């Protein structure tokens, strides 16, 4: 959805940096949209749902195998914005970097934050990828982003001093040849070329350690 709305707002832009008011509106809309869950039957909508497919035993398994520097990816079933986010082969829509002590850093609408891994795993699908190298620098960089609460990039453009979620994760491993990709939305439309979950999932420098299903 974030990629789709990006196109809707493009005609307002006068330069690479969207005017402040329009950007603020866009930020608010995308933040709200990402918390809406739709059920096909019976047809109803929930804001901030509390039930997920990842249960306690999954979380314990994940916590037992995690090592500092691991990339943890997640996705949700039936979230409204999930229909617009190109998930690709990984079937995931979000990522973060585990820094140890049951903490993970990831970039969300509120900025780069540190969360408890138990809270992060409140999802419907979890993948754990282990990078071939660079963990020490990645952890240091992730902590620095969290300390400064680096802003989320609602424009999905590089070089702005902000990070959308996969861009943040990629910034932690600059030497592992992580590439922006394009995937299909609704199996029809190509997404913009940006960092996606598949940028890590299909990268030879990351090993799949855990998959919840």
C-alpha cells in the first residue's frame, strides 16, 4: 500500500522532497492504513488486531536460535496494506536486525526503535536470516539509528537521512551486496525498485535459519 499511495501523491511533488504539509498528511494516512485488518468472511474490519498465528512455542523456538546480527522478517495475514506490499518469495513485508538481549531494532512509522523480540514476533509469519559477515558493525549501526530515532522514509527514496523498514536493514549490511528489487502487486503491477524482503531472502550472503511454517 505504501508503494501504491506513493504514486498517488507524486503529482503534488515539486521536487524530490515532498512539501511539508503533503508529506505530513501522507505519513498519517500510511501509519493508520498499516494498522487495519480485513476479514473476508464474515466481512468486518479491525483496527490494531491482537490475534496472530505466531504463538508462544514459535516465539520460544525463535529466541533459542537467534544470534546478534540476525535479520528477522515478519508479515501479517489479512492486513489491508499487505495487499499492496509486494512480498515476493519470502512472503514477508517487514524486517529488522536482532541486536541481542532479546532486543531488535527496526524502522516503523514512528522511526527507528528498539523492541522486545516477543513483541516483534506478534505476527503471522516469521523468518530468520543469518548474514555471512558484518554483524558487529550492523549491531553498532542499528543501535545508533535507534538512539537517534532515525525518521521513517515515507517517500521511499534513498539519501534522505531516513529509512523505510527494508532500507534500514540493508543499511546495516552495506558490504553484502543487498540490491533493490521490483515485485508484482496483485500479480499484475510492478512495484518501484526498492529494498524488499526478497533483497535478503534471495541474497546468497544470507542463510535461512528459521521459517515459521
